[in-house]
C-alpha cells in the first residue's frame, strides 16, 4: 500500500495498520481525519473492492526491504524493526517514507 494524494490537494492519505482490529486504515494529518476506506476508492488492502474478501489484511501487506515485524513480549503488540538504521516503530512502515 502506498500513500495517496488527497483528491482536493489537501495532504496525503497514508495507510496504517490497526493492531486491535487487524485492519488497515488511512490517515491524513493535514486534514486531521482517518478512514477505514481507501481514499483511492480501493478496498483497504489496495485491491479493487470485489477482488478479495480474504482476511486478515495484515498478511497482504509487504514490509519494505530491511524491515522485520516483531512482537513485544510484554504488550503482545506488533512493532517493526528497521535493520537498515537500527530503529523501531509501532506503525507499519511505508516504502519511501521516513527511511522505509
């Protein structure tokens, strides 16, 4: 999934992964809005709406090169380890953004 420019030119919609619901949602920081629906009209996994009803969505997301998904033993939450620069993030990394 790649970031999508808002149709009105108001910021960028970025995909994020929600650990609790095991779904992808979209966030636009400039508009201060979130959405479960892709701003590009696609389903949350980036395919056309009728293309797939398979779940969970997380299994369809591809990590950028050098990233690994780990699980925090205390909280049980997934986090992401960037082997390229030795950093971690709770948010799913997006290729080409912030070192991803």
